[in-house]
């Protein structure tokens, strides 16, 4: 049976940090939200709002594993990108340069990024403890650069694709149902500082240009991408010819309640978002949010 595809948009209510890598004392952020982070945020929100007991009829209201498995099976997420003026500022390599929408990287960073600096104090000297300086880069909740002629700063918006199957549709398949469960999410890192709070703004059905999303062999959303189009998520390099940056993608998993993020996932060699596909390919969205070529 076909999946239904929706376009969703959220508004940032606090800074958003998606862990990337560290440079000196600075913890860099990604400029987009990967599907894996969305899966975690949706799982947490559904569990906290009683989905495990009310829908899955489990005995434990805090059964994150059961809710997470349900979300992974019946929902799929594209990567989400900053939106401006109704357009997505997705990355794309052009003439050897990575751009975000129409913006060069430097201009994009000037408009949307900021940083939060903290340090631990040495009680005996009431000064900064040695080696404790910590700077976290984030996507700002308001545009640091105001549009021309606008006096009030505009809240930053992020959005992208969500796919629902026939099981999820009756529960989440329109804006009122979606908002009843997922009107607010908390995405990414630095949550103890209140980072990552977002509020639902838009939820509408969408379609890919190539027509219906198929569910081959009772599997995941799958569609055709033409040569010259942009890969909008990490894509396994196997049998995919593209031009762009290659990245080893590694995540963290929590398998026991007392070891949060203590286990690393197996590294996957991927084309980074923004890479340009060189040959047309049928692409499938895997359970972990990574794209790969669909094998008939």
C-alpha cells in the first residue's frame, strides 16, 4: 500500500543545536535536522503524551521502546531544513561551492547561526575553571539579520517531509490529529539549557513529482530521482554516483536507561546532503532515515 506524504513546518521557540563535530572549544551544529533526530523527538513527545497506553495499550506509560518501534515502522522522515519565504534553504553544491538555497555558506551562517558560551567556575578563585570553556553553536530562533523594511525579527522556521502509512494515517493524518499529539517538539541537544523547542505551524498533504509513493515488498517509501537533482539526506554511497562530500555517519544509541547515548552505531559511508546525483536512481528511505538505491 502507498505511503502518504506530508509537508510540515515548525517554528523555533528556542535555539536549535544538532550535534556535528567539535572545533577547539566550539561544538558545531548541523544546518539541518536529520531524520534520526526527528524520530527521537517524535518518540519522546508521543510517549510523554500517553501514546503508549492510549494507543498501543501497553502497561507502562513510559514505554519509549514500544513507541519508538511503532514510529520507526509506521512513520518516515525526510531531513528538515530552514525555510525562508516559503522556500527551503536546503544545501546544494553549485560550481564547487555548497549553498543553502540562494545563500552562500558565509551569508547563511551570518543570517541564521549564533553561539552560546559557558564555563565552570573555580569556587576558590571565583574565576573560570581551567579548560572548562564551552561554546555551542546553534541555529538562532530569530533571524539575526532582519529582512529589509521589517522592524520585528522573524522567528526561524524549519520543515520538511513526513511519510505516514495506513496504520499511522488515522492517528496523525491531518493537522488537527497531528497537533493533538505533536504540536510541540524538543529536537536536538543541549536540552538542559532549553534548546530545541519548536511549535507546529503547517501540516499539509504533498506529492512528489513522479506520482505515488510506493511501498515495494511491504517496505519503505521509495521514489525516483533524476540526474542533476540534489540528495536531500545522507545517502549510502553503494551503487550511487554523485558529486559532493562523503561523510562517515555515526550515531549514538541508548539501550539501557542508565547508559544514555553510550553506544555508537556502525559507521555508514554516505554522500552528504547537498550532493548532486549523476545518474538517475530509484531511492528508498531506510528505517534509520538514510537513503540508499532501491534494489529490485
